[in-house]
C-alpha cells in the first residue's frame, strides 16, 4: 500500500494544482507551500531527530556501539530522511518548488504538447527508478522523477473528465431516443414522478 499510495498522492496533487491559475504565481504558491508542507517537515523532522538521537545514545550506552553512531541522525536529516517515512516531505517540497514552472508551461502550450511532455517525464522517471540510485532525497534528480507523476496526474484528470462528459452525452441521447428526456426529468416536477398515480 505504501509503495502505491505515494505515487497516487503525487498524481492527485498534480490533478488539483496544475489546472489552477493561482499555481503560476510564484510568491503566493511558495508561501502556501511553506505553510502547508515546509513547517510540518521541519517540526516532524526535529521531533524524529531527537528520537533518533535518544535511540543512538541508548545503542552506544547499552549495546556497545561506537560513539560515531551519534552522528547518524544528523546525517540522515541532511540526506532528507530524518526518519524512514519522512523522505516523502522533502521530495514533495522539491516538486512544489518546480510546480509554478510546470503550471506556466502548461498554460503556454497545447494540451497535446503537455501530454507528450508528461509522458516523457513519467517514462524517464520509471527508467531512472529502475536503473539508478540516489544519495539525497532532496536532490534535483529525485524531484524531476516525481515531477512525471505530478504531470501525469493532470493528464488523468483531463482523461477522466472527458470520459464523464462522454458518458453524460450517451445518457442524454439514450433518454431522448426513448422519449423520456434524460431519464431524470420526472424528478424535476414538484409533484413528483408519480403525480398521476391513484
């Protein structure tokens, strides 16, 4: 579930943020992102850093580990992974840092061009994940990898909206062919669908 949920959440973020014109305003977008993600990343990182320091001290005192273990929590934090699950926040900060540029790019090109770019980024991210490793969770390569999921989220939103619109048109045509409007007209009557019933 964890492996599936992170890409899904990044795609949902793209579906919500990329169509919004407000996302193109750098200062306002970054201010919101710092409040919604940056503050939480800092607070939780500090909490887990203290917890990791306590665990490292316990390992040194009671398990005979070397004093160099005391540096490990700080090194993990500098790598963007103060605790095993917090890498996600640092990756998300990077994606949000690039988001206004992607919004502006989306507004300046056609849907077809943006779709092609999204699939190129997505496929490049997939190949990168299979063939390479990274040291830092907040490096540019990691951000660009997840940017593919971010852009694909917008394309999936457009595809789903098209499917919904197509289904609605088929439903309307079916209702008219049967002589009953869209099948819901009877419920628009204040007297109700059984007004003539005895």
